């Protein structure tokens, strides 16, 4: 497994998180509308976590590094997977019940 670092490919969630942080800085008056627009445009095209980190390095409020992303909660993936499996099971159950006609009121 590869370590997460500045050269790691950025995901949509990483780009969205940085744009959210930039929006917070815009609302706080740290960034002008022009600075926000320019940085948000770069964030939307960023390919690596390092590119995203550069967009927030000079901001006065401590901004968590995108390198920290979702690795802080290793159980999250398992929980999401379990929920997807339960949803799939329920969908299959409904389809089977419909096909078998269980609960049908037609005579």
C-alpha cells in the first residue's frame, strides 16, 4: 500500500474540502473575491494533494493538510460497506417478494 503524501492523486472530496476552506476564508475576509475565485479554479483542476495544500499554506487560520484526509477513521470504510450491503439485501428482498407476489391482493 502506498503512503499518502503530496504526490498522491487528489480525489473530488479533497478538492471540494479545499474549496470549502477557501469559502470560509472568503467569508472571514481573509481572501478577496478575486483571490477566492483564482484559488478555487486551481483547486478544481488540482491533480495532487500537494497542489491543494499550496492553496491554503499562507492563510492565517490553521488549515488541516489534505494529507490527513480520511485515514483518521479506518472504520468508516467498513461501516459504509456494511450499509451498502444491507441496502442491497433489502432491495433484493423486495424484488423477490414482488416476483413471488407476496402480499398481492389480486384474486
